[in-house]
C-alpha cells in the first residue's frame, strides 16, 4: 500500500543548517571526537548531544561542573577549527533544488553556527545564503530555546503559527515546537523526536508558491 503525500501550508520557512540543508557530520565528528578525548569523555556518548546546540551549550551538558567562561573559550576555539575544516561538507540530498525553489519566497536561516562558519559551510555545499540569517551571535540562548526561531519569524514579518521549521536535531525540533511552529524533521536524527512531519532528506519535499502568498510544502513518503 502506497502512502499518500501530505501538504503543509506556510507563509515563511525557517531553516536550520547543519544536518538539515548542509551535511557537515564529518567535520562535526572530527572536531568533537578530538575535544571529547581531550577532556576524558566517551566520544560516542558526546556525539549524541552535540547536534543542534551551540558549542558552549553542548559543553555545559557534557561537563556540568565546569565554569561557563571556559565553555565559551573552548567554543571560540572549536568554531575556528570547524570553519577551517570543510572536508566532506556537502549539501543534503535535494537541498540545491529545495533552496532554488525558495528563491523570492520568505525564508531565513536559523543556525547554531556563527556567521563565519555558516557562510563557509553554505559556500562549501554550494548553497545560496538566505538574506535573513539568525546566527549564533544574534541570540542570547542556544536551541532548544525558541529565541532564534522567534527572531527569524519576526524579521520576516510573520506570526510563529504561519512559519514552518526545517530541523534535524532534538534540540532544534524542541526549539521549533516551543516557538509555536510546525516542524518538518529532516534525516535520521529527526524521526524519533515527533516532528509535525518527517522526511529522510529534501528530495521528499516539493515547494509550490500560492497566488495568495502562501507556500505549499508537499511531503512525499
């Protein structure tokens, strides 16, 4: 029996970057495995919590007794390392066509990366940078806090209920839901965190602009 496609209608889209439109897992794993070993942690366990959060927030989860100032200092070093390493950074399947379909439609990037890292990874993946970007420098609190998504919706000029979030991580899906938005989960990490809809990758999403300014997102199983 063939599953039928479902359609979500939005007025604006808010896109996470890593794991959602850009596959940067190779870099993330290299950098975080090295950091975990350096701090006497199990790298496999550390990798279970790194996705979706800003680095300092991940470090606070992994080393809860460590001063936050040290986490922020380590995070600055980590961001520099990740920005310098683009080996293996590629678009998520379907991302080039998906981003092309969004040209001229209201959308924003909402990422836990800082601006230099976001620009480096989008360029390495050959994807256009959205005009509106909510990067790490622009929020006071990391995902799973909804601040970034709420700020993205406000900059685009739409209510949270009119926005659909694309996310891959538990922290990001929680942030989108906390912002009062519907969430399309992308990729293997997303399925178990109860997004509004789920796709293995972006080849399963078709974007259709409506004459009334709406955006139809058809999800094909």
